[in-house]
C-alpha cells in the first residue's frame, strides 16, 4: 500500500475504533486486534483520497457491504472522516 494511503487508512482505523459501530472493542484487552476495521477503512480511505470528502450514505453503503447491516453512526463517522481527508490544493 502506498505510504499516503496507508497513513490515511490508519487515520480512518482510529476513527472507526473510536466509534466502534460493531462493538468489537478493537485494541482493548480481550477485544479484537486494533486494526479489525482495516478492510472497511481501506474502502473509506479510497473514497477520501479520490474525492476529498465522504457522505453518511457512502459510509453506510460500505458498512452494509462488509457487515450486511447499516450503522446508526454513519453520519457522525462521515463527519469525522471528512476532517481526516487530505487537503486539496486550491
């Protein structure tokens, strides 16, 4: 994975871990590994890298594809992800 997208993916993992929409407690004691959400994070990071933004609907679509269900936190996750998006030159 290229370094800029790897760094962005790591940011996305940290955001997903903070919200922990599936209740997996990644990186915590008896929880799952800290990078449990990495597959979803890669998809979300790719959208952020390509467009510089993301919507709650896009988060929900990715969540549904990976987990077969939506997440009530999609809009809040999208808001946090937008703050992590790479800045585009003007």
